[in-house]
């Protein structure tokens, strides 16, 4: 049984058997978990927590007072005041009883809290596997959607940038998403070792004009980038393709996106 998600789930749909869930009632376990969480957050849980905290404070403050009384009692003995030391001895004894009582209350409250509200969830293993299975299915569905051309054409400009950044990241690049409106022609900065790549993303449904490539080149040169990449859906016009070839700008269209996504 798999215990961690991997890229295998992008191409191979996860099965219940892989997670040991072929005979598991999802609804029963999820309902049981909800009841378990509600029970842990019930009034009784907070009541016994309150008793425990009160007992803790009682122990702390009574312990401090006990120390002070003990010091005073020792001073009384050293001064030879038998009557005073006798009275303080009685007070000291009462404080000792109080501290012991507070400790017992704290101990009892903790035991009750643990036995009633901090018991482990009996279906914890199955519940964890359900979460892993659900995450694997989500990964599979998202990846299959990303492979479709329609998915990419439906993205907004910002969503397109984020998905392109993810592709570069999955190929070993460290990516930085530039701020919208303040990128100077660059949407993503990708680095690998000492190499810096300036990436401009255009989710236009038509071919890109040479002006976009010229702006990207100017920004890449000014920023001392090692290379520039123009990522589009429909590619560029003949003039754009020619300009990119002459200036060593990488030009992507949807076929390149799908190709590198599947690698």
C-alpha cells in the first residue's frame, strides 16, 4: 500500500486497494470522525480542562505561599518564639494539605480528560488513508485536466502564469512570480544554479506580435538575464518567430506547454 503521494498518480488513477480502503465505509468513518471531534470540543472537555488549569494555578500559588510560610517558620524557630512557631506550624500544615489536595484534583482532572476526551480515534489509520486517497484522486484529476488544450485556453492571465511557473518548477527551476503590473515585461524569474531565465507569459488566443518579444528582450538585457522565454498559446506571427530566432529568445506555444508538462 502506498503511504506517500507521487507523480505516479498523475497518469495512473489511484485505486481503493492501493490504500487498503476496498472494504471501508467512507461515510461511516467520516461521520465517526466528526462525532469524535465534536466530543473533544464538548462542554465537558472544556470543564475538565478548566478544573485542571485551576488545580495547576492552585498548586503554583499555594506552593509559593508554602515556601514563604516555611521561611517565616524557620525564622521564628531561630528567634525562639515557640508560640509563634507553633501557630505558623499549624498554618504550614494546612498549606501542605491544600497543596496535596490541589495536586490530587489536578491529577484526577487530567486522568478524566484523557480517558474521556483524549482517547485516540479508533479509525485513525483508515481516516488518514482516506485523506491520502482523496488527495491522490485530486492530483490525478487536476493533472488530467491540465493535459487538455481546453484547460489552458480557459485560464486567466494570472492563472496561466502560475501554471507555467509550476511546469518550470517541476523541471528543477526555482521560480519567482513577479508582481502584476510591475514586472517590466517579465512575469516569472526562473533560476537554476547561476543561470537566470526571464519568462514572459501571454495567454492570448491569437499570435503574438514582435513588439512583445522586443519588450521582453529589452528587459532581459537590462536585467542581465542569461536567456529569455516567451510563453504563448498560439505562438507568434512570422515577424515574431524571426525576431526570436535572431535574438535567441525561446518561443513556446501550446504544443510546447503540453510537451514539457508531460515530461
